């Protein structure tokens, strides 16, 4: 399995991945990362926050971006070099989040692709956005 090389990418090319965020996703993410902020795992605490309920970790939505980059665009063999992120709206348990990666700029001399990254919920609200720098896999003749 090899992803797309720099010469197989084009400006505007995009791919996406969607996932419905479950309660177990939030608890597993807390366990794996150690981020046990009660805003994510304690409903009583979360009720007193501005969100009025538990929210998923922002980095959980960012992880869906990694899924797109590592499996589709550019795909397997890519190196995820950098990412900027803005968390613009909360992700609630039960939300379906779609991560979209769109090629914004190609730097063939450095084997780098600049990719716009946007995560939206089922209502079309942007929850996470940013820009990734990726090294696509080497071209295989």
C-alpha cells in the first residue's frame, strides 16, 4: 500500500473521513492521552461549563485529520510534518465529524504538500480547521 507521490497530487484535490464520536471514543482518548479533564468525562462538572454538557477532546477531531492524511491523501507512506489548528466549536458525544483535507500548495522541490484541513459536524458547523504540511511518499517507477 503506497499513497500518492508529489507528482500525483494536484491543487484542489481532496479526500474526507467521517466518524460519529461515541462516549467510548472520549473515554478511550482520555485513557490513551491522560487528558482526564472533567469537561470531557464528568457530566456533573460539565453541566456547570459554558457548554452545559461533556464535550469531546479537541485533539480527537484533529485525529480524524490524521486519518485522512495517512490513509487517503496523500495516504500510506506519507510523513505528517506539521499542523496548525483552531478549535472553533465544541464536539459533542453523538456528533458525526467529517474531516476534509484539500491540497492547497505543492512544493515539489522539497517534496512537501500544504493541505487545508477542516472538520465539520453533521450540521455543517466547522469545529476544527487548520493547515497541514505533509511529505508524500517517494514516487515508485
